[in-house]
């Protein structure tokens, strides 16, 4: 277990109603938590106890809800090399050994320099002791740099091997580099003798001798490799190899490349440049096993070779029907590690998956899913469902690493495979304590991305996370917060869980300048569950940070908008930074334009709006709009007086409609009599409105008698008829609109925010509301609205029923006596 030294500033956590948590944190954490942290980080145990005692919370009002921030819509398209190194280490996504980071750091500055001149490599009388001293010095420097690297980058506790699938078949030995291959160790004296020969011969060795030297030197003990690679005499050997590059046989050239892998030669070394060019030239003269082996060596060296891979993929495309099962799996692995998906191979990959699906080992299934996920390869629902079918039946026999890779692809494909998810809830909770932090993150993120809530899985994650939180990157901490907030789940150990993650966000504050999306994602996840850490919010809303979000490849304006407005509503005592008004206006216009094109026109919303207008008396009684634009979903606003009468308030839109629309009313004698003398009590108001409606207003409605359904729905509804008569023009006033002051004279009444929900507002196969929509309803209540929902499981089936049934349902929802009694 690695030891992590932590220097941090004390955070302030807002929850609206500030209170000290000193005693509370100590009581809830208990001695068990302290012991756990001392075991992992004994040097910082006191610091953490003290910091926990300084956290302050602002406690907002009750309630809770989901959404998907733009920052994580397609996060896998990030910088390829950075993602390869960061995502690979914790869960074993890379093919290098744990010491690769150390060695790469050791040679980062020297690797790009030219090889030293040969005269500097002349043998010294005491070359053997010198080599030993150099090795000792290099080892000391490597340890120091490794410690610095641990502070600079993430510390991992991963023991996973992404190449474990290669152990399942002997055929992989000819397709991949085996770092566990047993070799006879070369003594230091023999290694020094070879280097002495190189210096004496001055580049006159034959290609066979050069190859033999590389093979032997790569067998030196691993702790001597660093010193060897920086040895001038070894550089002279590399220069000889470069000069003779075209003279090597293909098998000898592959042996030299494998020796470079074993010696951990820096990826930018001149020898590797020459090897890459030569292999690209020879591709069409090599067989597929050799091509895949060379590609695997490049991966082990962490060298990007796009030209070589392009030629390899072209070769594979031409010989596709000849691919054996191990060759196919290794090819998909290489495609994933290269972070690119050849478009012309997509359909062929799917056909091969179906061909070999029953023959794959479970580890190979995981490797294929990881390759597709890393290369952003699309996959058809049919193929993904076939994979999920097999995994759901054999999950208990599958390694956690392979299972997590399947979950990544399941998430990427947006596949709601219920049997697999249910089986996951049975198998994975018991494994959580033994899984590394990135594996846990991917499991949690899969559940939230698919809107699938399993309390057993989430509770196991929450209990395991605090002791492992120091292994979280900023990305991991943000996604944990997002996932729990998205599913609106506060675990039994919520204070310990959230405090540990918020502390980790503070530790990773320096990373958010480069990855601003992570900070916003984490803060939104916290906002969903009514937690507002003031210092982090103040940092996120500063002008400097907002400027950094503009440089991100993600669209983060909407996330800033949601965060800023939520803080305004739920944290009235907040005194930190705020977004400028012009930015609010810009984003509001953008959101409203989107709503007009994509949300307001949805059939379920259009139908509800039309029927409410018909039921209440016209468009002045209903307004379809976003009451809270930062929550990105629409509402139907209705206002009722305390006695239950609907109140007209949408007069501006109503007048605009009258000016812009020719509704085609026929001025019959009967209508003129009503306009001059008032409407006859014998005629129900809806009849006139129905005659006046344009064909466009009838869209989506069933053919019916004009008034029968309305009367059936509103029989005995004098309440509504009377309310409408209050705003009808009286004798002598024609069609003048009522003066604006009329609304001011109305009683305060009740403001209804009618929500036409859909399945995306809820967890999968449940009636558990997602985080964003909980946040929205909580904020609507804080602003004085009464939330009335038309749940999709009730409203959507009604869309196929008669008009009278729909009106009866809406009448019940709007004029529910409990609404008025609750508001009074």
C-alpha cells in the first residue's frame, strides 16, 4: 500500500443553515475510521481529523433528482496519450509494468538527445566498478523520482493486468510480447565484457553479432537496465544497429525490438525511430503473427506509431477471412490501445464477434469490449446484447477486470440489459472491497449512466470508498459525486462518504485548471443532493475559471448556468463569486431556443397544453415555458385563486396570439348577440372556443363531437365556467383585453408547475426520480410553486384515449383539493 503525503487547505461545505460539524464528524467517523486512515496514511491521520472538524455545512431545504452534464457526454474522446496513461494505471488499462512510470520519468530528458560520440565510449581501466557505481546512483535517483512522481500523479493500488487474456491460450506467445517469459539472467561481468567489445570494435560488428549483443544485454537484472540505457557504450551499439538496419532479417529485427522492450528504452529513442521506419517498409513481407507481435511491442514501449498501425489495419482488412480467434482478439486489443477505429473494419469486427462469441474465454470477451471502448468503436445493439446475454449467464466466473470492461462498453452503447444489471447486483457488492478505485468508479458510473439504481451496489461502493479515496484522480472523484447525485442516493455513511470526496476535490484543485469539466461535474452531483461546498463553488464561478471553461473541448456553459442558479436559489447566504448577468442572459437565450425547437413541440406536452387551455378557458390561463431554464426541462404553469378559480396571467402571449393569428371566427347572429349582451347561460363556453380553433390546434386530437367530451369531463364544473366568465368582455366593451391591473386585484392564490414527465426523468424500471429533476422540484417549491406531475406511466397511455378521458384526468390533477389546502 502506497503512502501519500497530503497538504491541503481546510474546506467549507455549504448546506444552507450553517452549523459546526466538529462533534458530529468525530462522532460519525468513530475510532474505526481513524484507525483505517492511520493504516493507510499514518503521517496525515492527525491532519485529516483536524480538517474534518473544520467543515461547515449550509443546509438547504428538503427534497431531491438526474441529468447528464455536457462535460461527460463523450468524455472518452479526450487526449489519446494522456488517457492511455491515466486511465490505464489504476485498472490496468496499459500494458506496461508498474515501473514504467518511473523509468519513463528517468529518461524523459535524455531520450531525445543525440547519441554520444564514440570516443566517449572508449574502455576505462576500471570500467566494471564504474558501471556498478553508475547503477547504484541510478537506482537512488530512480527511487527519488518515483516518489516525486507519486506526488505529481495518481497513486494506484491496482494489480490488474490488461493482458491477462493472453494467458488463456498458448497461441498468444507468438502474437504478443511476454514480459513474464523466463530468461537466464546475464551477470554484470558478462554485460561489461559485451560493452567493452562494442567500444573496441567501433561499429564493425556484423548484424548477427549486434542482434546477439542486444539479446544478451536485455537479460541483465532489471535494476541494471536504467544505467545500461544511459551508458555511452550501449548508445554506440544502438548507432551500429541503426547503420545496419536494412541488413537485419525480420526475426532479428523483432528480437532487437523485444530487447528494447525488456530494457525499457525511452519511446523517443533514435533506435526506435529507425526500427519503426524499417518495419513500415517491411509490413507486406511479414506474416500476421509478426505484425501483431511488433504492434504489441510498440504498445509495451508506449510509443505512438500511427503509420505502422494504418498499414497493419490495411493488411488485416485484406486478410480478414484468414484471422484465427487469437489473432482477432489481439488485433482488437491493438486497435483499442491505438485509440483509433478503422471505419472499414467495423462491420467485419462485428461479424467476427458473432462468429467466435461462444468460443471466447470470458477474459477475451472483456478484452474485446475494452478494445472497442478505447477506440470509440460503435457496435450494433444486436451484437452488444449478444455479448451481454453471455456475460449475464456466466458473471460469477468472470474476473472483475473483464466484467468492468464489459460494463464500459455497455455504458458506451447505452444498452439497458436488465438481466445483466440484475446479476451485477448479486455478484458485485461482495467484490467491491477488493476492487481498485477506477474499477469501482466504472461500476458506479455505469449504473448512473444507464439510470439503474441498485442500493446494494451503491451502498457497497459508499462503504468502501472513504478508505481508498486518496487513490482517486480528480476525474474519479467527480464521477463518484456525479453518479450518487444522479441517482439521488445518500448512503448510510453519507457524511463520511461526501466529506472524504470533497476533501479529495480540494487536494486535486490544481488539476481543475486543465480539466474544468471534472470540477463542474462533481459540484453538480453535490448540488443534486443539496450539498454546496462554498470554497469549491467560489473557485468554479470566478472569472478566471470561467475563462478556462471556454477553452475546454466540452460545452460547459450550461453546467455553469445550472450551478450558478442553483446556488442563488438554495444558498441565499452565499457570499462568494457569481456568474456575470450577461453570461446568464446568453445561456438562457440558448436554452430557450433549444426548448422551442426540441421540448415544447413534444406531442405529450403539446396535447397537455391544448387540453388545459380548453379546460381552463384559453391560452391566458396556461403558459408552456421553462420556469427554471437552468434545469433544462419545461413546465406548464397554471395559477388558481384560493377559492379554486383559475387566474388569467399569460395575457402578453394571449394578446400576441390574437394579433398574429387569424382564428377564422364566423360572425353569426348568435355570436353577435353573445358579444353584445353577454353569453347565454345555456351555452357552455367551450363550444365557441372549439368553433374558433384552427386546424393546427386540432393536431393530435381524435375526431369527436365538439363539446360532448368537455361536458362529460367538467359536468358539475360551474367552478370553471364561472371563473372564465369573470374575464369575458361585458356589454359595450367589445373584445378589449382586460387591463393589466386586473391580475393585481386577484387573490394571491396558488402557482402550479405542472410537470409532463417521461422515462428519462426516472431511474430505469422504477419510479425513483433522478437527481436533476429532484433538484428542479425542490427549487420550484422553494420559489413558491406547487409541483403537479403528469407521470408518464399515467399520461402516455391516456394520449391514445378519448378527449373526455384526458380532460377528466387533467381536471382531477389541477383541481385536487389537497393542492389548495396545502397552500393555504
